[in-house]
C-alpha cells in the first residue's frame, strides 16, 4: 500500500530550512555566520584584504579595518554597504554597520 503525497505536504527546501532555523531558535546565529562568511564576496577582495575582523551582534555588523583612509572612505559609503547587506540577507539579519 503506497502512500500518496499531498501537494500541500511538499515544501521548497529553502522554506523548510528557514522554518527549522526558527523552530530551533538559531536563525539569528545562522544569519550572523552567513554575513561574516559572505563579507569578501559582497565587498570585494581589495576591501576584504584590509579587513581585520568582521562580526555581527544583535543585527549590527562590526568591521575592523587596518587602514584609516579606507575606514573614512567606507564611512562615506556606509549606507550603500548596508543596503547591499540588507538586500542579500534581509532586514531581519542586518540593521546597522559600524566601522572600526
């Protein structure tokens, strides 16, 4: 006797993973790790090369740079970087960016 799958039982894998992350209360940590892992891809190698540390706490991305001039330049483009991060990860993952 075979069991037929109801089309309402079928979910997209991405949706199922997002639900699982929420149920286990690890979505925020997953999003934080994803932001850090994607930093070089999103900002490019030249900026990533001068990045000493990237971490996320409470939806705030902290970026430590080794170049004061790059920090100044990125501060002027902070809203653009934030929009890239929000576009990639959503408003739930990133709310602010602080350059150090």
